[in-house]
C-alpha cells in the first residue's frame, strides 16, 4: 500500500515560481494529472516547451505516452531524447514516410457497443472540415455506409466509396449487416432510389471522402485491413506512440482526419479496459498540441469519461473561439489544471473569471514570453491562481542521438514496404471468401509478429506425406512424396540416375549414326554460273503416282529410280529461278 501511495505522489515538474524573485521548482502529482491539464496562449509563448519537458520526463520515468502533433516539430524533437532502454517501446507514426507506411484501420475490430462512437467520430471530423457544405442527406447516407462496413469483416475506409457504386460488393456487405435499421436502409431505401437521385445523393460523399482516398499517402495508411498498431497493448504495456501529422507534409485536412481517428481509437481502447480492475489499469498520458484541429463533438466525451480509464489528457491551443461551445463547456467543466500564457483581449475577458480576484484581464494580456498564470490541482483540490515561469527547454547536451535508430526499429516492427501495400490495395475488390480473408489477414501481419519457421515441424509434415515402395529395377525400399498409382513403375534414386545416363548415351549414339549416314552435298554455284552453263530445262519435276520426284538422290535408291529422275529433268519445261537462288548439279 505504501508503494502504491508513493507512486501516486510521483511528481512531474512543470515550472518554477517567480513571486518576489523566489525561484522554486514545482510540479504536479500523478493522481492530480488524471483530472487533465489545459494550456492556452498565443503562438510562441511556451506551451510546446511545457509539453516537451513533461513528455521527456514521462519517457524517462517509464510511463506510457502518446503524442499527437499537427506541426511535426515537437514530435521530431522528442525523438532526439529517447533513452536507449526505451527504443523498443517507440511507435513512430509518420504518414509522410511514404516508403514505409504504417497500417491504421479505424474500422478494425470494433465491438457492437462502440460502433456508434466510430461512426460519430468520423462524421464529426468530416463535418468539422466541411461545415459550410455539410447537409443532412450527406450525413444520413455516409453514416449508414460506415455502420454497414463496420459489420463487414476486412472492411476499410476504401469501402465507403465502393459500397455506394458497386452493387456486387454492396450485396456482400448487406448479407453481413446485423443492425436491422441499417440493413433496411440499404435494402428498402437506397436500392430503390431512382438513378438520378442516387447519383445526386452520393456525389458529395465521393467528392469529400474521395479527397483523402485519392492520395496514395493516406490510402496506404487507412487502406490496409490489419492494423499494425495495437492501442490497447500500447496502454497496458506503457509504450510510446509519437504521431507526426505535419500539415506541411500531408495537408491540413489529412492531418485533422488521421488525428481525430487516432484519438477516437485511443478512447475506445481505453474504454475496453473496463474488463480489468481500475487499480490495475496503467496510465497513458495523451498529449495533443493544437487540439482544436481534432476537437470534434465526440472529444467532449473523452474529457468527461477518460479519467476512470486512466487516459490522462494534456491539451493545448491558442484561443477559445477555435472550439465549439460544446467542447468549451467540456474543457472548462472537466479540466483540473489550467495554465494560461499571453492571450488576446477576448479570451482574457472569459478567463478572467477563472483567475479573479488575483489576476485581471490586463494581467492576462500583458504576460511576457515563458511566463504563465495557473490554477494547479493539488491533492484533488484546485489551488489559488499564482504566477510562474516555465522550465528551460532540454539542452542539446542531453540528446541521446538515438533518432535514426528509433525510426529504423519502428519501421521494422510496424511498417511495410510501399510496393507490397500498393499491390494489395490494387488487387482489392472487396469480394473475398473466408479463406482469402484469412490469407489476407496473415499477410498483413508485421514480419516480427509472424510465426518463425520451424524446420523440425516441417520435416515431420514431410514424413507424414511420404510413401514407401519397392524399386522396379533393384527391388530396394525407397520413399516418395506422392501416392503410387500401381501402374507406372517406380525406381529408387540410384536406378533412376543410371537409367537417365543410359538414355542420354543412347540419344548421343543415335545422333552420331545419323550424321554418318547423311552424304555430303555437291558443290554450290551461283545463278550467274548456272546460266553460263546453258542448262537444258528448269521446269518443276512431275509427280510420279502422286509423289514429287526431287533432285535429291539418297544412297539407298535404286538405279531405276535414278534414271526416272534424270529423264524428268530433261523433259520438264523451263523453271523460273528466284534472285540469289543456288542450283545444285
């Protein structure tokens, strides 16, 4: 019990006090971090520096960490500080690494109780991206498409486009749908749409979802059937997931989509830990920089429910208007610790209520770089607001220089070659029988997770499929790997080799005899020389009893046949010669 209490009181350092120039380093206890931490401030004020210091401390302390970074700078910087003893724990998810895509299928292994969460998460991020062109019919069709595919084994986001236009594939999916309402939509409603109405209904979905799937960079990540990232395993085994979703490399929309999908799957993985006691659940610290990009309506549920599943959030962004009213209410209603850097006048008016009466709106607007006002959660109770200065960034001398090693190990364990992935996607048809699905699932496994080759087991299998027979030539016992039919003779390896050598020698002798029998041909002359000798006739030889009489005289021919040929040469008409033809005499 004492050990557990000591673990709960473990402190992660945040900043140092600056009141009356008294510099005292302070931090936050592990149990208080389960109430989440919220950072807000203008760009360049020090939010990412606080996150950087906290992440590196968590990694060094052996904690489970997940980072979602839409800029990429923080993710790449963290790689420089990974200690050697934690290299094997890192999963570096970088969609911009096009040669080695990591498989992430958001539709894989979703239980019936969580299907609505996946559908709501995907709908939420699509709606957030295209809020100006969003419509009720688009959402209605897209939601039913996602819910239908969640019941179909081996489905991916690629199936959203296919189920709308491919009738054969759609019928395969409908046969697997368990939800009667969803099935009724596809059988009784969608299939009876007039062609023109159906085209109008699916055109917006093809336009919006197609933006992601038409890009090979995203398609190679979300189009693989078997995910190589096991989020439940990452939580339970305290691993490190670093997501580099740089907008400059993969695009703003793709970054938001992948980040929102990953956060939703992390939430589902955390909720699946309901099957183990709360005191045995390992903490996972989820850091989300610029989290307004991923703050969908379903994100509010994570803030309110994540604590009991040991999913602890550290979120940061720039100004409050980036969030919807629902997410704003969820943030300020559930967050325990608030760190406020310099903000604008509009946000200062709102946040002054949190820091009154100790700090005014003018104080919040005039903060200097790396200075912050915060309300800290201490033993489950929020403290009075106070001022502090963030800790300095990690020094260059503290780098472990393991960045390349971390990337290579992560590629080897969790990524696949681009050519292999694209070949499988190009062959993808969506209509696979059970055997093909098993083969596809096995092929999707990373090399490290596949069963190693066992030569002893292989030899045993070979021995089970062998048959013992007697050699037809010498009578000795021999083993063969096919079932004898009782008709054809079977030879042992030695006799078979001897027969093969005899056969080869016989063929060589036969060829030699044939060469001796063939007589030497007469001298060859040109057309000019032949005409100079004034030949009597060049007519074609006449047929004798239906057979052509040729100029060639074989040695075994009789004298009478030779005379017939000579006579034919004299009596036949003139023969037309082709240019360059050689005449034999």
